[in-house]
C-alpha cells in the first residue's frame, strides 16, 4: 500500500504480486528481449508504454545510462505507484496515464517500447498514432504481443479448466487475442510507420508446479486474476487439479512446470 499526495490509499498488492512472481519468470525476460530488439544504447531516450511495475523501464535505464533518459506510462495507479516506489533513486520519469492520449511533446523519444500492451488497447490505431507522434523521426517502435493461446499451452489449459468449471475465461484468453502477425504489421503501417518487421519468438519459464503458476496468476496476473477470483477455494482446488493433470507433459523433474510463452516481436521506424 502507498499513499497519494492527498493521503488516500493506493492498493499496490496486485502490482507487488506481479513483480514478485511474474516479472522474474515471464515479463522481465520478455521486456529484456524487447529492449534488446530495439537495440537501445547509451544516450537513448526511451519510453516504456504500459510499463506495469517497470521491468522494461528499469532494464532500459541500465543501458541508456546517465546521458540517456527513460520515461514510463501506465493506466493502472497501483502499478505506477509500485514502480515509482522501486525506483529509489528517481532515475525514471513515471506517469499514470493512457497511451492513447499521452502527456509528452511531439518527437520526445528515440525509442518507444511496450511489452504486452497493444492487445489491451480498445483503440489500437489511436494508440499507435500516439506512439508515432512522440517518436523522433527515424526513432524505433518495439512491441511484443502474445501469439494465440494454442502457442501458449499453460495459459490455454487454465482457460479450458475455467470454462469446465463454469467461469468465463475471457480475462485469461484476452492477452492472446491479437496474435496475427499480418494484422499487427498492417496496423503499425496504417499508423504511419515504415520498415516494419514482425517475428515470432518462444520462451520457456519455470514455476515450481502448475499450482504455483495458478497461484501466481491469481495474485498478480494483470488480466487473468480477474477470472480466477471468480472461483471459491474448492473451485480453485478443482481447477488446480485439472490443470496439473493436463500439463503433465510439461513437468521437468528438476526444474518444475515449463510454461511456454510465444509472442510476436514487432519493430518499426517512425
Ligand atoms: C500485461 S501488463 C504488462 C506490463 C509491463 N509492460 C511488463 O511487461 O511487465 C499490461 C499493462 O498495460 C497497461 N495498460 C493497458 N491499457 C493501457 C492504456 N490504455 N494506457 C496505459 N497502460 C495501459 C496495464 O495497466 C498493464 O499494466
């Protein structure tokens, strides 16, 4: 919990769980892949869009150094407050705001990067045009967007088990709902970008067990916790048993459950 300037409370519990369980395993590694894909270097000015608890922003700061700058924006008050709290030396400019209407001047950055954000924007075209507006001419856009759920089997198993237990799985499947690379490329082009590439990459992450993976999503999954919280404790127990059974082939006796995530990495020039 942190406090606003007017002393009202901001609930950071979901952001804390996200940072503790899902950033080291999934979102942190993907954020690094994205920032590296944009070829960020010393002196760059980078904006992390939909920054969550700030994994990409912090990694980018370690690359751009003191002669570069990093800004980060997210709609979720708890995420931004928690990210700001982690930034002990105030090295990053944090903003609570909507990426479809950002508080930055035209041509402010030479990289705009967003890990798992685009699929959540109701108006993706507006969001991409706004990213183009704040980029300098020749600046780079780097985005990662999950492929469809059949390329993300652990999440797909949870979605199936939720439906089997009478709970709508949309909150779990939504992050995997904009996975067509052609559509992604077309939309980026329509927003005025050039030199567009979209490549697919797979990553393996390990959780102690299927149960641990489900508990991590239930505590900190930005989208999926909203579906999992519909279950009472006996429903959750049943779901854990079903998912454990369906993911047996992904269990490594030494490393635990292998959670495969597959995403499209989009790169373009403004
Ligand atoms: C799946 S999380 C990814 C967070 C972060 N990029 C990471 O990789 O750790 C998606 C984030 O996008 C944010 N988001 C969704 N719609 C947004 C919008 N219109 N403007 C700003 N942030 C948004 C959410 O609040 C959430 O923190």
